[in-house]
């Protein structure tokens, strides 16, 4: 959360060069900019095994807190790792609402990774985030005492069940 910043500062979206997130973060740190790149943990299948991976929530973009009245726009456009600032129209950079950034920051942990929502109830529709059934959409059928949820979903035309921890689910 940003504190002590002047009201002239706004959040903007910066488009990153391909595979240049780490380079952009290093250079933004070096220049003293405050930035926010929300991440999410996913399970990815490679060959015959599954592995946990952290990916950007908005691939190819990060949010930067800057003062558009100063020379910050030119600095950011010249920063190694950043391709350009997102703009819609005649050279006017697009501002991202502060409330949106604050809401995203509140949903993230200290490493800027999204935290799963705390409360799921029977009947909620969810998307499976990781595991063999990643990206499947289903309904919470039961919740056990050990915080594992039984999810009912359609698999190849048949109703199927899977039990999984709550952190692997996203409420829709």
C-alpha cells in the first residue's frame, strides 16, 4: 500500500518487453519507482509430472505509480524492460483506478501472489486452478473437516467428483 505519496501520483499500466519482467523490476527499483506486478500460482503439466509455477496475473504488464506532470512518462518509456505505457487516444496515458490497485494488493500476499478467497460454501461455482483438472469449472458439493472440498464437474459428458484443498480453487 502506498502512503505519504502526493495526490499528483497515479497508477499506470506499463507494457513489458517479452520475458523482461525481472529486467524492468530491477530498473524500476534503481529509478525509485513504486510498481506492482500481481502474480498467481499455477500447477503446470510437463511431460508426465506436475510442477508449481508462478505466473503474472496480467502477462506482459505491470502497474507503476508515477507523476504524469513530471518527467516520469519519459523516464518510464525509456526504462529497459518496458516497451511503452498503455494509452488510449492521442498520446494520453491511461490511468488505472487507485481503488482497483488497492483491491488487488489486498488480495495478494507479501510476494504479490494472489491469495485464494477464504470462504467457499456448498453450491458455489469454482474454477480449479491447479492439478490434473486445472481450468475445469465445477460446483462445491461438500466441505470436509480438513478443509478439503468435493467438487462436482462435467468430464467428457459425465458428472465426476474430485476432492481438493480450497487454495486450489477460485470462486466464480
